[in-house]
C-alpha cells in the first residue's frame, strides 16, 4: 500500500505538483510501482507512479541503475533515493532551462537556484554537471559580457571588472577576458569613452550646453570612466556644440 511519512522534502513533478515558488514539497514514499510514464514533451524523463499516484520524475539512467520497474516494491530507503534523484534532476533541468533563456555565470546560476528554494547540495551538483558538459563556462561568459557591455553600452574596463565580480567571475579571468575583447575589437578605452559620449550627445542634442555637460558627465561616470578622461573628452566633443 502506498504511504507518505510526515517529513517534508523536495521532489519533482509537473506543474500540478509545483508550489508557487517553483520548488516542490512532498514526503518520503513507500509502496509498489504501478506505472512508469515517459513525458512526451521531455523524452527521457519518466513519472514514477506508486500505487497509482505520481511521486517523482527521474531520468531513464536512474530507472536503469536503480532497477526500477512496474511491480517493484519501494521501501523507505529506496523511496528516499528516488526522491533524492528526482530533486537533483529538477535542479539540473531548471538550471539548464535558465541557461537557455540567457547566459549566466556559475555564481549567478547558483544564486538563482537557491532563491527558488533548491537545496545547496543539489544546486552544487547541478552547476558542476553543467560545467562538466560545457553549458557553463565563466571564461566564455566573461568574454561575451565584456564584448556586449563595452561595445554596446560603452562601459569602461573598471566598470566591466566590477560587473563581472558582482557576477562571481574570478578577477584574473575577468581581466583577461576584458583585455582579449578590447584587443580583438581593436579599440582602446579612450575610444570607447568618446564613442559612448558622442552616442549620448546625439540623444541630448537641443538642450542647453551646461545641462548637456552635466548629464554627459554623470552618464560617463556611471560607466566607470576616470573624471580627468571624461573632462578631456567633453572638451573635445562640446567644442562646437550648439543647443
């Protein structure tokens, strides 16, 4: 007979099993496996039904390794292993889906999963697996981030380093990525600064010169540029400015 204990733990299921935060709550389970149903939208993911109730979703490898099949009796120890495997699989699947939406550093992904209620051990395992298969690569992430923010938003090297540090990227790795990107794109920081200033000036054109200088200075300072360099660029681009 299927039974639940009163202990609370995390397990996996479809949307019908999830709570509002995306984590899942259930209890240890015992009973007889009555069905193993593959998810038609996620090949290789199987819902395990014990005494007619879906209790966990695991992958085909776990089913094989654990020797699970219809008719097998699940005792408490086997039930705990089943729910543990399901919990770890959910953390992995949620992490992979998050990476599919946008690139993240290992640290960002860990924080994202922890905020959604996953156990730290399951989070660590998921990030490690994704790193091993190349889905997470902080070096490549740092290069892509530096290229996007430097060329697209005009961030300085200092601001890029600060942003990458905030995302948990190692400082030496971040510095190397920033240097590589600027070299590959054949730009120096002064060129980035002036390009960012001229781009913003085009948006501000028509305003009074003093107001433009003030707004330009604040805009460039927020991108991490040195005050002396900002002043020099403003003298250049504002020389012929007319409201």
